[in-house]
C-alpha cells in the first residue's frame, strides 16, 4: 500500500531532498581532510569491492558499476593515481587493458575511513535505538531500490549499491 502524500506533494519532495542533502553534507564534512570528491571516494570503495586477489577492475568495469561514462572515470582514476591512492597495472590476459587497484596508501586510507564511517553509524544506531534504526534502514533500502537512474538503465530495483 502506497503512503499518501500531504496536500502539497512538492513540499514532501522538498523535505526529502533537504534531508538527503543535509545528511550528505554532514557525511562529507567527516572526510574533508582528504580533499576527495564524493565521486572519488565512491570510486575507491568500488575498486576495493571489485578487486579479486591482485587483479583489479578495468576503467570500463568501474564506469559500468558506477553508472557513468568511461570519460568520467578516467580523470578520476588519473587524479587518484597521482595522489597515491590507486595503482595501474597491465592486464595479464589482455595487453590492451589496464587494471586499477588500491595502492597500500589507498587501502590504509579506505580501511581507516571505513572504520570511522561504521563508528558514526554505530553512534547513530545507539541514539535512535533498535526499532527506529531498523525502520530507518528499511526506508533507506526501499528508497535506494525505487530511485530510477538518470540514464534510464535498470528498473530502479536492486541492492542499493552502485
């Protein structure tokens, strides 16, 4: 059963947008010391998830997973390589391809910030309590599953991950 919006559905949408923006801004304030853009942070976590053994993803794999064009991923990878967070290596199975993986510094930084990120959610869960935490988690999963990508790919259903 769908929930009924207020008499002014635009107001509800604006409140949702404001809440998401406020949350996003606070989250990125926690990581301001790194001078990383949100998209770069997402790319680093994506590389971490997609790396199998020593074989990391190709840029095309990253662009597909992040739902962006390869021309968007390449400059981000370039910047993260220059900053020492990523390393490039030739694909052993295809000399035309290059694979990307976290550098030791990138791995250390991701694990450190992942721990801080999880601790911030632990703090939030303690403040909200078990029932409200589950309700919020359920609402966020439902939201992620219903959001339609701008590029029109997919049906808006999924696990909420890029």
